[in-house]
């Protein structure tokens, strides 16, 4: 699995950026058309929910295991390439399945390596950029750009060719990602080169799992869970509020645009402050955002609230990634990042199940519970700062 010769002339950061650009293309296509494709296969809403949920639960189990393997490997690149190639080939089986069980099996098989790969890529890329003094936020932002472009492209292609184009399009972009993984650079520092993140970092996961370190990650996991609600319920609630579907699409896109913009600007904005203070700001602003959403604001106010997505999600996410890199060594980089991803997934499941029940009882006022969730998350960060100051 060596990289093609032309790729060696490009910087490690640029090669990683090319991979990030393709990393979420499959997710972008699935977000737009997977439910429609599954429904056209005759699946009920309950079965569609199962197809989406089963990989999440299995990824929770797989993440730490894959992270540990990646940390013990000669370089994280080996695990990333392996996962990308498996997830690139697996979608080809979608051409040969039509029933619920067949699709569930194939979708799970292609989702597991993709889900397990994400934290390893983030851990590897942030280590590379911290060592070289470059900007992880800019590299990660291109992943969001690719996702947005794929949203639009899938909608356009599906409108032209119908459901028949979904599987070829989805399989094609995952295969492209697998091919581009071959040009990824080596991520670990050479044995003779010290890392920038050497501030008494923990070299074992058990040593890192102290309350002051874990509480901010749990806190942002809670904040992340409240953002997952947007994907599942925001459009439904906005439509019930009387907002036209032609407006809902741009509102959703505005959130993703704000996320990308913040990632591009991260080095000039968030990186100047202690990661835990940035996570705290993310939690508090999230609380205010959800409180405002609970009172059916008009479209102009929603535009402002969606523009906050870069603060409430992107800033908090990047702060967590850098927080982990600062206080852990390369020996446990992928494993710790996988733990963080697992916390996000657990909180997302809790938020989705709970919010679905609350929407039935409270309508848009359910956002007040999401706001409380985010504010409690901010409280966890405050406790962490009390246990160990940001400067220590």
C-alpha cells in the first residue's frame, strides 16, 4: 500500500487535505437520498431506522479496538488505508441486494470501517499539523466542503436520474476515497524528532482518564448530541412552523457553511485560547441557541442562529481534538480520539431517542431540554477547570 510517485512531491498536509475532501462524500450522498432509496426498496420507517442505528451501536464497540490497533501499528496510515479500501469495495455489494436483511448486512459492513477510521484520521492529522506548525482546522474544513458539495450534487443527480443513480454514485465516491487513501503520508514523527505536544502527556489511556481530562470530553459529547437533533428534527419542526421547504434547505446549508468557515478561521480565532475555555463557550452559546429555537423564531432570526453553528459545533469539536493532542502522547493518540468519538455517539443516541419522545409531548419547546443538556455540559467544563486550571 505505497503511495503513487507523483504524490510524494506534494506536502503531507496537502495529501491529507485531498483525502479529507473525499472523506465525507459518502455521508453527504446518504444524508440526501438513503432514506428515499430504502423506502423505494419497500422498507418501513422502523426498518430504515434499524439500518441507520445498527452500525452506530457496533461502531461504539469497534472504535476503541481499532484505535488501539492503530496506535500499536508502525504508523496510523496503515489502519486508515485499510479501512478506506474495505469501505471502498464493500458498497459494490449494494448492487446485488434488495431485501431488508441483505441491505442491513452490507450497509453495516461498509459503515463500520468508515466510522472506525474517522477518529484515527483526526488523531493522525492533528499530530502532523502540531508537529509541523500547520493548521489542522483548514485541512478538516475541506471535509465539510466536500460534504456540502455532495449534498447538492446528489440532489441534482437524483432529480435527473432517479433512485437508480444513488448506488453507483455512492459506491463511486467511496471507491474514490479508498484510492486517494493510498497517497496519504506517514503521520508519526520520526524516532529522532520530538513532538510539539510534549507537555507531560499521558502515554497510557488509564493515566489520561482523570476527571479534569474526561469531563470536558463528556461535556462536548453532550453538546454534540444536541446538534445531532438538528439533522433529525429541525426540518420537521420548521415545516410545522410554516416555513417553506425552499427556505429550509438553505437554512440547513447555512449551518454547514458556518462550520466550514470557522474551521478555516480556527487558527486565528479559537487556537488563541485554552481548549477548555473554547469548549465552555461552545456549550454556553449552544444553550442560548436552543433556547431561541424553542420559541419558533422567524426566518431572519433562524439565519442568525444557524450562523452560530461554527461557534456551537466547529469551535468545540476542534478544541476537543487539540485538547486531546495536548495532553496525550502519540502512543494513545488514536485510542483516545476514538474514545472521544464514542462519547459523541453515545450522547447522540441518548439525545435522539429522548428528543423524539419530547417532541411528541412538547413540540418545539423540546429545544429547552436540549438547552439544559448543553448548559449542564458547560457545568462539567467548569468543574474540570476547578480541578485543574487551564494553564497547568
